[in-house]
C-alpha cells in the first residue's frame, strides 16, 4: 500500500468516528488545532491522519509505548479483524467516552491513539470485531522465520508410538484402568518410556497427568481400535499401510458425532468445539507458511469467516485461552500424528505429511511401507542359562508382527541406540530413527499365552513377516515352552454314573444316547450334555429307568451367553491352527461365562468338550489309512476280554489313523463295542490320560505288563 493509499484509508476509517471521539483522540496525541478548525470534524480527521502518516512520528511514538501496547497492536495488525470480546478480555475493557482520560487499559490507549476501530466502522465500544489503523514503517514484533521447504518426515515414525501402545497393552495379563480410563503409575511410566515424548515421566502417577498419553489413548479409543481391549478393527488397523493408518487416525480426530463426553473424559482441549471448528483450524494451518507460533495460529483461526464470533466468546475468555488450547493441540495431537514438528520452545513447522493430511489428500507416494523380511534386521539372542530367548528387530517392522509377538513375549520394549541395519531413516529426523525393539520370550510368557488361548500359528505368522526361518532350534524351544501351558485345564462337568460297566457300555453303543454322551471317564462314569429331560428319556428307552435328581429346565436351558461363550472357545481353538485376524481375549469369555448358573456352566463345558473333539476330527480330515498289515479283530478279542475281567493293563502297538503313525500305548481295557460294523475297544490310555477308542483291526500287537 502506497503512502497516498494509506492516507486515504486512514481518513476513511477516522471519518466513521463521531466528533467527540476525534477531539479526545487529537488531544491525547497532542495534535494542535486552533480556531475554527477545532470545531470541524474534518480538521481532526486530517490532523490525526497526518500524525500517523509520518514514519518518523510513528517510530517515536512506539519507542515510548509499553510492551503490552506494542504486543496488542502487533496482534491486531497481523489479522484483518479479531473478536472484540476476546481482545478486550486480554488487553482490558473500554469505558464510556467521557471516562477515558486518563486511559486505564491497553485497549483504551489504542483507542485514544486513534488506532483501534470497530471492524464495521465507528467506535469500538459495542463492536463484535475490532481492527487497527495501519501505520507506515513499523516492523512486526517477533517476525516469523522465512518460509522454507516442508519439514521431511517418514510417515511411519509418528505411528511408532501407537504400535508401542498396542504392544504394551497386549502384554498386560490383567489390564486394569483407574476409573476405566487411566493407567496406574507404574504402567504409565513403563509405557511412557517406550514413546518419543521429550518431557520427564518419573513423577507420573497415572497417564491422566500426561497430555501426550491422554491424547494417544483418546485417539485409539475414539478410532475404536481399543475398547478397552484391542478390537477386531484395531487388529485390522495394524495390517494397514502407514498412509491408511495415519488417515484413519486423522479422521478420528476430525470427526464429531456424540463424542463430546469422550473427549472431555480424556481432557482434550477441543472437547466442545465441534467438527466445524476443527475443520476450520485444519484449513488455517494449511494456509500457514514457514515457522509459526500458537499465537499466530490463534490469530489466523479467530478471523476464519466460517466461525461466528459467538463460538470464541462461548468457549474462551481471552486470547490467552485460545493460545494455550492450540499450543496443547500442537504439542499432542498434531505432533503425535506427525502434522507438525517442533523447531524450538515456541515455533512449529508443518511437515510434508502434515500438508497432505491437512489438504485431505493422499500421503506422499514415496511413503515407505512397513518393512518385512531382511529389511527388519531381525535376529535371535539366547540367554546363557537357556531360560529365555531375545528377539531384536527394527522399529519399522510390521506392526501386525510386533503386536502378535507381544502376545507371547514377557516384554517388548523399544530401545534407543544404533540405527538398525537396512532400516530406511531420514538424516533430518529425530532420535526415533535409531530405535529398535527387543522381545523377550520365557517359559512363563509362552505358557501364559497358551493358557490365554493364543495358538502358535499367530507367532509363526509374525516370525514369517519378520523373515525368520521357522525350522530352527529356537522355534523348537518356543514350541516346548508353549506346550507346557497347554497341558493343564480345569472344568466343571455333569457326570453320569452307573453301577456296572455293562450298563455304561450299553448306553455308549445306543444310537440315541450317543448324541448326549460326550466322553467316557471310567467304566462306570461319563460326561453328558444337553437337556435333562432328553437324558431321562434316553435312559428309560435303554431299560435304565433310574430315579435321577435332575435340575429344572430353567436351570440348564441354553442362552445367548452360553452360545457366545462356546463360539468364542471354538474360535480360540481355531487360533491354534490358523493365524486368525484378531486373537480373542479370555476376559471377554470369562465375563460371558460368569453370567451362567453353575449348572449352565457345566452344560456349556460339556458341549465345549464335544465341539473341540469334533473339531479335532475335522482338522484331522477323518482319514481311514489302513495299517501296514491289517489285523484280524477276533484274534485280540479273547485276550482283551480276559484283561477286562481282571482289570489288568496291556501294552498296545497301535496304528493311529489321523496321524498315520504307529504308537505304543499302555491301556486299561473297559469294554468292547461295535460301531458301524467294526469292533472297537474302550480303554483308559495312560499316555493320553483319558478314555480313548481303539479299533481292533489297527492293533498290531498286545503285550502284558508295564510300559
């Protein structure tokens, strides 16, 4: 703007003021008018405009001005106009025109200097927005650094914190949250030590005290990745590319819906803003160039035409409140998602990733995917005592692999040190570029994973993603540790007992009874399932009309909780053979099981045993592989009946059809039965620790004595 244009603009602005206001401004500035000129409005307008059109006079006045006045003028000059209520609350109110001498606030000084005006023209006493008179030759305070190229950032590095949080949460065997939201002090410190924030965490009593942790947890909950367990969507999120992961988290922050209570619960500064305000803030950030401060962002946001003045007056008292809220967002949400990078204690810069997210576009096409195989630089380190295995891999390894490894390891921790080999990093990036992860496997951690229902297929799948071979000494050791936790179970089962083995053998071979008999435990006891009335009817048809103390139908009736529990247990068992998309926690199943009465629990456990047995048969494909030399069943019958009568144990050399292997077993025979035209032996197998069925034509040899 030229000097002539500036003078005309000043004249137009001043002409909108009344005569009394112009005279008081002129007297305050010391503008000398004599005679008839003092009584004419045009004379005061020309004199005040001439006063502020002189660059020398401007410099002299501002050298004598207070720091607060210069800061207030600088803030107004940076933007076309600002909300009056916030400005006056920050820099003092305006009294009536007759009470302004002497001025008691910065706002009154600006007005009496002829610089402060209503945006719509006239005096600013009741204006909605304010503006200032532009002055020539006056440099802005705290001039922002010159514009530079976008700060380069690997999109994977902001996501590092989310992956670490997932792994940490999966390793909590009994995760507990204070008030359902906050980690306890020890857990908060352990989690914080694995992340990138720079502030100290030794004094944290819970993650409620850390804005960074609160935001990390809020975004994961708001995006429905953790609720509070890792959700199916959370497991699918771990499989996505960095571009899709960041976009999903960014949209979770932008979206609104009925989330005010959730944002408030995690103490988010934008809890009551609404989606329009957040999108307007994102648009303002996208228009910024070079380094900026929270104050500069607040000034740009407050003049956004899409937001009414009432929004700011409703949510903030002063501009200081706006700055503090935005500064907290810059240090938490925007830094966490890699939108901005802190340059010093005051200034921030948009990253290239931030420009793409703010523009609602795709990330840079050069964004590296999560690495796998040799790029992950994974390797094993056994302990000296052989009681643990440590796996080291790069920070940029597949999040899905890291999360699955966390299910089986005692600790999965981020370590700072030398950059992992072959890991793609940027020389300008911070210390997170030299982070690698360590997972420590122990017999206890592997056994605990087995008890929780996590099958080894999940671990093998994760190791494949890291490019590790599966047929190694380490893998065999992990398998042995896992099996130790897979051998112990406890169940509450409904038991049917008879007085003689012949009675139970008769029931086992009865076609109707086979539907509700689950497993033979001894010659006179078996597990049953189903409706009590059906059991009684089957007993009567079999000629055993015993008087049974049966529960009522209401006590054993199936319900949705039992069905869901059974489905969950079946799903967990499938996880032992298949890398399912989302491992299912026992906590959810325990909650369903607790809703059942003891009798319903017993019935459900009996059905579980039958389902798992049937699933094992299906996975075994039910093959009928004949033994090398099929035996004549009748040749074994006499010896078996003698052993049954004497209750003696035998050694069987037997061909297993499912595994097509020849095995050697010590058994105690119970009875011989006929099924589908073939002879079978029911016997207690000491090797398996349960009653099994053996087909007589698969017996290769029978010996007497101990194994």
